[in-house]
C-alpha cells in the first residue's frame, strides 16, 4: 500500500495584542528579578478577556480558512492544553469546539500531555491519516495563564509563559498548486518516562482550597527530582533525545534546504544549553526573535511559530523542522517541505 502524502494545508493563531514587559514585571519580584531577566524574554502575550476555548475557536477558524477546508471534511479534532480551561473539570473543550465548528462527524479528543501535546497530536494525526482514512485533522492548542494562581513569571525555572492559541489542518492527499502548504516528510517522537517525576509531587494529596497555589508551583517538584537524580539528568536526556531526532529527520547530516528550526519558546539559556547545539544554524535559524516577544505558549509554540512564518517567503523545496518537548518526558520532531 502506498503511504499517502500528508500536508499541513493551513495554520492559524490567536496572539493577544496585550504584551507584558518582562523587565517591568521583574522589578515586582524581590529576589527573583535576576532570574526572570536571565530568561531573555522581552515581552509575553497576556489575554485578559478570552478563555482558552474562545481563543482556540478563533485559531481553528483561521486555520480552516487558510486551508480551504470545510468543517464537514474533518475526521478528527484534537485539542491540547497544559493549564486550566476555566470551566468545570469534566467539561470537554474538544466537544465544545466540535459543536461551534459544526463538525459532528469528527472524533473529538482533548489531550493533556504537557508542552509537547500538540506535536504529539500531530504525530498521532499523521499515523491516523496514513492509515488511509482520508479527510483532514484539526489540531488546536490553547492556554491562558492570567486567570489562575499560576504565576507566569516565577512558577517555573528558565521560562516565562504567554497566553495564545494555535491550530493546524493536516490533510491526506497529494500536494501541489491545488493543495499548497507544508508536506510532512518525516516525524520522530522520543520518550523518557523516567523524567515524569519532574512534574509530580512527592506524594498525592487531597484537594483543599489552600493547596491550589501549591499545584501551580512547578519549581518544587523539579527541585525534589533533580536533588534525587542529579541536576544534569534532564539536560542529558534532552540532548540525547534531540540528537536522536536530528539523526532520524536529517539522516544525511546538515540539509542546505533547511531554512528554519522552530524550537519550544523556552528561555534563551535553556535553548542554548539543550537545543541550539544540536541543529544546523543554532539561534540563527531559530524563531527566538519571535519567541522572546510572546513567551512559552504551553503546547502551541511550534504551530504558532509556523503560522508566524507565513509572513516569510519560501521556495518550493525549502524545509522547516518543528521540535517540541514536554512533561512526561517526550520530544517530537517533524520535518516539513514547502510545496
């Protein structure tokens, strides 16, 4: 059986116009200012009105419009997030989006798998379409950190979080003038479940109102894990995983057709220590100039970055590599070629 061509035919994003100045914010945190400034971010996106599902709907509609895809052509709808959606815990964002878009025939699925969730969803969608199901898949990521006890500036190490939504339409079928976009050449996912403890409490506990702030404290779990397993445990696994992805996606070494590598929008030090050394061009081929203005967008960094690249000119055959990483721990790479 011939493997069908898979193409990202459209992307869309919602980036709030409001941007918080990181240097100004750092002044409000006694004892944390140097740590915040060392991340390298200039500004981060902040949404004060819309909740994640509302942002997701805007991004999804923009992606469908860019792809020229009708909602009734969708076979699968995947929604990802790393934070609260603002409604009852049992509420399904994917089903809500399915209702608003009018795609009753699509299978709705809400995914919570850390900051690599959207890239994992694209990997799953690729395998789903490669099975010959036909049609299209819509993958949406949305997070809003402003309306909770999560402090975007100090909840985590080396990262400042931004609010946004990003969506992509993945379609099975031949590429070309009638179906422009980014053809999926190869994907690779690497998993190291031994790192899941980076985001787990020492022991589970009951839910009390006074413990809600503690649930948003990412640092405490990381401190415990790294003190027990060594401070370089995450870096060694990340470098090994990223190296494996590079060898799988670029088997012939540096590819002169590779124009951009879209990394997670982590702080500059994390990127320099873990990611830039592993791919051609390092920071020069990255979207750090974009990422430092929007922040780490939960699971939406890569598709928001690809959507941002819509303003750049690409020739047929130019390539872009998307690279995601998230709690669990998983890393996913996807190599794309422009039609």
